[in-house]
């Protein structure tokens, strides 16, 4: 089976397709650092939408999501944005944990595994 990599840099690819799945790197709000967790979540989900589309998938095909919050007190604010983004009836398996992120300007990071193809 062929491995496809998207937006590959020195250390990582933003998306890797293999065996009917797309694995997204953890996404942070590069376009909204330091903003509220709601704004960062919106920014990240927009990036995820774009990456899934480029891989031939979409939010209805997400199998698993891992969400890292810098502060668990932001859980409800993040969920308000997440719940509006996930299509009804297509909620993936999901874990949300509190963790120290790569930079203090980031409040949230989201990783995704989704199905591709038909």
C-alpha cells in the first residue's frame, strides 16, 4: 500500500494517508495564537476541515479525535464550538485531556484519525 504525505516539513507531515485512513498531526491555532479557546478551536477546526478535504475525507468520516486542553476549565467553551462543527449523528470516539502544550500561546490542540475513500 502506498503512503501519501501532505504538507510535509522537516519533522512531520500535517496529514498521512495509509490503508484507507488519514492521520492528522495535532493541530494548533497558528493563525490565532493567544486568542480565546473558542477562537482557537474554530481556527483549528477550519484547518482540520481543509486537511480532511485535501485527503479525500470530511468531518462525517472522523473515527477518532484526541483533544488536549492547556486548562480543563476551558472544556465547555471548546465543546460549544466542537458540538456546532460535528455533523449530527457523526460524533467520533473522543478523548479530552489536560496537558501542557508546546507554547503558552496555545490553549488547545486537536488530533484526528478519519476514513478516506468510499
